[in-house]
């Protein structure tokens, strides 16, 4: 197939998004494999361009706003939230109209989004609303490993009450189906418990017996190669050693701590369940280094390469 057109939303202009996208799309590895279409704020883009570098704007740019001239870097604001959302909205339209083949998003600030009147807790929920997707899953990729979380951006105190059998089943099915589209093999799934030692026969908690084990039985009956609830530490060790293709964790940090210890520079956030493929770097806006020319574009490059590989594998299968 010809080089796919990849939509890239520039994220929060007060963070490192504009910087890492510019570095990524000007890297030789990205130039070789895709045609990026950049969505963002014109003034913020101009400010982020390296000085005396005309070559840095050799890509298709869709102007979604032009209000970033007085924006302060490193600080969340209503204006930054408006700019970020305008880029996401336009990029999603392009993907829905198949003007682009996939979406990559630079990091956004939850504070900036909230100031702009956006109440969704993150990209995943916002994208689900914009595409009318009833069920989505936050799938984290790192090399050949995938980890998905049943609950996402909620307080730790509310995790137990949000562990439901149907949510576990739907999260695993969404993730397995997503991975299978680009990979024909039988996906092996490690199902994590919520409590230490997976509850230790309900001595350390009841969620495994009440919610997670029933989910295992449903998934097993549906033909998915899944384990009974495992202690999360054991599940990650076995996944790291190649015994499983997907690990289903019960909450955010059960995925992120492990992956960041394994290889933080390779983490890609993937949304399963959308009408198109979407990825994002597995890190935030990094306000503390915004505008200081210190940001590493490695995970942004990984995010772009992931969607390109995924699209090509699906294309080759068909």
C-alpha cells in the first residue's frame, strides 16, 4: 500500500506536544513510512518551530485555531484547553471521513481541559464521546506486550466498587479483537486479581471470587485463551517473559508502574473500540520542561510507528 496519512493532534500547546511532534515528523524513520497531517494552533506551531529552520514545516498542517500567541508555557489554562480540544475535534472529523487512516494525539492536560469546560477525565473518554463509541479500552503497548486496564482515571478509593464482571469481559474482548485484527495468532491473556495474591482465597479480599472469576468463566466459554485471576506481580513477570500477549489489569497503576519499569521510552497508549486506530505517547504534558528543548520525541515516534505497523498488518491480512 502507499504511505498512510496519519492525523496528528498537537495536544496542549503549553506542554511538550508541539515540540515532540515537530521532532517526530521530521525524523527520517517517520518520513519513510507515512504522510503526517498535523492539526493544531498556528501561532503555537510557529513559536515551537526551531529558529531559522524552514525545513521543519514540510508537512500538511490543518489550522484549527490561531490564538496561542500570548500563551504561557508550562502552565495549564483555559486557552490551552480550547486549543487542544479544537485540534482533537478536527482530527477526529478527518478520521471519521477517512481523509486520514489513523490518529495520533500529543498529550493533553486534564486541568486545561477542565478549565475549557471539557469534563471528560482524559483522551480516551473524550474520543469515545466524539465518535459515539459505546465501549472503549485503554490499551498500553510496549514492544510486543499489551496491558489493558478495566478502570482508568478514577480515585484509588473507588476502584473496588467499579470492578464489575461485565466490564472485565468487555474490556478483554475489545482488546483481544483489536490485537487480532493485525495478528492472526491465538492471543493469550493473563487476568490479574485486584488484591495482593489475587485475594488468597478471599482472605485478602472478595473481588476475585465475586467479579473476576465469573468474568474468567464467561471469557473461557467464549473461546478466549485466558487465565484464572493471577497475582498482578506474577502475571507481569510471566508476560514480560513472553508467556502472555495481553495482561488485563484492574486499575491504572497496575499497568503503568510495571510498564514504566520495563521500558518507559517504548510505552504507547492505544484506544481499542474506536472506528479508527488511535495512539498517544505513554506520558503527559511535562509542563516542567516545556519550551526548554529537553523533551524526548521517542515515544511520539513509537506512537506513529505503531499505527503504521497496525494498518499495514491489517492491509496485508486482507
